[in-house]
C-alpha cells in the first residue's frame, strides 16, 4: 500500500517533448509532442486529416510508423509523392487488425505512431464489427497502453459524425490526452487546427494551414491572406480584428443589403452565427433607426472562415450599413468591438493584441469601445477611436 507523500518527496515529472518541424502542429500541441501521449485528430471527411498526418510521417526527421486501414499502399505513396518525401525512416503499414498492429509497432519501435483511422481497427478479442463502440473503445485502450508503456506518442485519426462529435463512444475523448479538431470549409483552402483538450498545454492555440497542390502549408500571417479586398470603391466591406484562441488576425466581412424581392426578407449568413446577425439587424432597426426590416441581408466572412468572436459585431454592423447606404468604408479602418442589445459599443478581450495586429498590417485607424481597458494609446502609432454608440461610429467612419 502506498504511503501518503509530502510534495517535496514527489519526483517532478517533467514531460518530455519532441519539437516538430511543423510549427503549427507544435503550437497546438503546446510546444511539441509529449512522449507517450495519445492524441486524437478529428475532422470532417475530406478536410485533410490523412494529409496532415502523412505529412508528419514523411517530413519530420523521425522514425514513424504510419498505419492505414483506409487506403492502399499505392494510394498512400501517390499522396506522399505529391507532398514530397523527405524522411527515409517512415514505415507504411496497411492493416486493420489491432493485434498485428501492436506486433509491428513493437518490432519497428517508431518514434511516432499514426493510426488512420481508429474506426477501421478491430481487435480479435471483441465480437462486434470495426467502428462499433466496443471495438473503438478496446482498440483505443490497447493503443493507450502501448503509448504509455513504450513512450511512443500516438496519433489517432477519428471520424466525425453528422452532429460534429467524434464517432464512437464519448469515452474516446476522455481516454486520450489531447484532442485536435481539423476544421475548414472544403470549398476554400484554409484549415484551422484547434485543440479542444490538452493535458499538456493550453487549449487556446490554433494552427492555420493552407491546402495547396503539394500538401498543407503553414500560414504564418493569416491576416494577409484573409483580407483580400483592395478595391476602395466597394461598399459592404468591413475589416475586423479578431482572435482565434490567442492568435489575433484580421478578417474581411462582406455584406449585401438589397430591397426584398418577395414579401419576407431573406437573411443569410456564412461564417457568422445567423441568430447573432438577426440580433444585430434588430438593434440597428429598433435602437438606431435604420430601416432594414424590408431588406434582404446577406453576410459572408471571406476565406471560408467561421468566427464566433463577439468582437466582430461592430464590423458586421458597419458592413451592413455600408452596403445599405452604398457607401464604401474608407480604406485603412478596422473595427473591434461587441454590439449590445441597446446599440451600445462594448469592449472585447485582449484589445491590445487586436490593435497591434491592425497596426502591424498598416491600417491607420481602429474603432473600439469607449470602455475598452488594458491598453495605452501611447504604445501605438495608429489612431485609436473610442466610441460608445453606433451613430458615433457612423460619424467617425463616413464624416
Ligand atoms: P484527406 O487528407 O484525404 O482528408 P481526410 O483524411 O480528412 O478525409 O484530404 C483530402 C483532400 O485534400 C482531397 O480532396 C485532396 C486534397 N489534397 C490537396 O488539395 N492537396 C494535396 O497535396 C493533397 C495530398 C490532398
Ligand atoms: Mg483520411
């Protein structure tokens, strides 16, 4: 029976991390991959999970065992050639039998093990079919044991069900150390890698990739890519400084407001919560006197990005007003504030980082809430305009 211990007698367990060359993956893992950790990578079909993991297998300078139950060796080789093979010590195994995978893993003794996907594995110990709850649970438990005993960091690719959760039992997410979600709109090239659970680091980090013809490319400066409009004549476009996790970047909001052709006006929103758009439109109508009730309103976030940061409210509002009045927002202005139910401009978190990002990208002005705290205008060359009401913002922008 173990005796109770004083803290000073408990040995420090310093997590050994291996730094990866993939900066984005490093970032979301909290600075590198922890030895013996089990990492689940979830995401919609076709989003790029296999590509991300194969890239890890063939681009890092590590001995990797990549197990695929989804594709043939030929398919994998074709994909690898597309990305470019740099790693001579990558082993490919196409196998779905758990016991055989464990045997190979012990023989190869890789520095990283990748399983594509956990739903294709089956253990002979269990009667039910691959992908069933009991199979997924059993196979994950065995791989967890292998990871902990051999200290091999193991990535499991997991499919996602229609409602967005990782297929299989909920316990899967409890069993693993880290859960990464790969997201994006398949019609666009940007992909976000988010941490939704991490025993070894923060869950605030995100990685940003671009899917190219030769695999995934890390995006160092997302703002430059997400903000594409350079035509100062276009109305309905507003720039917002937003945060994804701890990472600030700028996004371009596009609105189209037109007289409704039919009785009921249409409202549609891509990348921004439709209910929140309706709320902002109601605020503009009821609190600020803009007649939008009979107008169709379409909203889009450029680049296929989804945002749920309330800090983009003000830019959404201004994009709508700009389109409605058919007046372009002068270039060089960005926004970062929440809009409240009475039309008040509310402060948002980490305003200093948001301002700094706007300044870095060469903007001249940023409009934020009068009540914003935690920054000092002396630190910026950019003009920081603080407003408390929508009409003040309208004056500041269009006057
Ligand atoms: P994939 O990694 O197979 O997705 P998942 O494993 O999540 O289902 O990614 C598939 C998509 O990525 C596919 O539509 C082809 C595209 N792709 C590229 O655009 N460039 C590339 O270099 C590669 C390898 C794939
Ligand atoms: Mg795949």
